[in-house]
């Protein structure tokens, strides 16, 4: 039986570091995107109210444009969901690389 | 701190052997056999470790892979089967960008009567359908498809969805649209397309 040594502490350290890098980046990206989106919605709603008051758009058009905001919020949420799925895949692929490297280096 | 797995493994094998020197063949147990004088002694082996398992499994196969490596391989196989979302696709990205450009260009024409632009409208609708169908055919692409649904599909339960058909319907009913309304709508449609494009460009490269 060959003398096989796997440094599990090193493996867990590397996996933890990988998760920290990927998910911290994702959380920051999601937070920045959400803040940008909210600022954009705020500006848009103010603009639409001004246009309605000035008679540049009808009440019907205003309602239609306000409905768009809900749809855009859904789109933004779906985008964030998708990018989080991407981050999970990056973590899984990175963890596989670490495990494979550990397995190869364990072979004497 | 490194763990000497082979030492732990050897101790377990010896301990199992002490407890059950000749285990029944149906039980998965390790044992230590003394080599037969004719074969093992010639190869210089002092002891041979074998596995008594179900007859269908070759007894020596798993011995090629040590116990910690087995754990690692199992973890790798489990993780490898857990992909969440499709990889980046250049054609899907190009479809989304082309559709966005064509859609915004068509919206500029909404100051003209709807009936006079029917050929252009049909062309853009066809382009959207192609982009949608392309993304629909990709595996693990549900999130992008849901985004296309919000953009393209009307749903009575969600009247705020279907950004594009709602615009076309208003254009058709009104005949022409005001430049201010068109400009506002263009911003919204551009934001919706940008979300699809951003997700596609953010996907992992295979």
C-alpha cells in the first residue's frame, strides 16, 4: 500500500479562499447593480411625473411606462440570479481544480 | 497538518482481520491473506490485501485507488455534475445585440403610422423569434429564457410583462406615437436588452 498523504487543511484553506474571493465579488457586484437600478428607477419616475404634469405624455402612456418599471425590476432580478448561478459554477469548477491538484500531488 | 491515510488504512485492515479472519463473501470487509507460496512469494510480496465484495465487482479494482483518493474522486464527480447555467455563447450574444439595435431603430419609426411600417415590424419580430428560439434550444438556459419571456411574452396574470408586444399594441391602436413616449420606451427596452446581454457576457467561457 503506497504512503498517500493528503493535506486536507491545505485543501480546505484553498477552497475557503476561493469561495471568499468569488462570492464577495458577486455580493459587491449585485449590491452595486441594485443601487444603480434603484437610482435609475428614481430618476425615471421623477422624469415621467414631470412629463405627465407638463402634458407631454397621457395618463395612459404614463401608466404603461410605470408598468415597464415592474418588468425591468423582474429582468434585473433574473440577471442577478443568473450571475449568481455563474458564480456558483465558478466556485464548483475552482473546487474541482483544487481537489484534482490535491489528488495528483498525493500520489507518491 | 498532513494525515498519514495509508497508516490509518493499514491499521483498519489489520483490526478488521483480527475481528473477522474469514468474513463471508457477501460482506464488504477487508482481510489480509497469506500469499500462496507459488505466486506471491515469487513476486516478493509478504502479504496481499484483498476485498471480499459482491462477485460482480472485481476485488482488486478499488485497491488501485487509495481511500482518501476515492473520497476526492467522489467529491470531484459530485461537484462536476452540479453545473447551474449554460456557458457563454457568442451567437446568443450577437443575436441579443443585433435584436437590440434593430428594435431601437424600428421604435424611431413609430412617429409614422403603424400600417406603413408593417414590413419592418415583421422583420424585427422574426429576428426576436430567432434569438428566442436559439436561446430556448440551449441546455440550462432557463434564466435567460425567462428574461426573453418578460420582454416578448404577454401574460394576463402578469400584465406588466411583454414590454415589446405592449409597445406594438399601443402603436397599432394609436396609429402613431409621440417622440417623448417613444424616447421613454426606448430607454426601457434598451435596459431590458442590456440585462440579457449582461447576463450572456457574464457567463463562464467553456
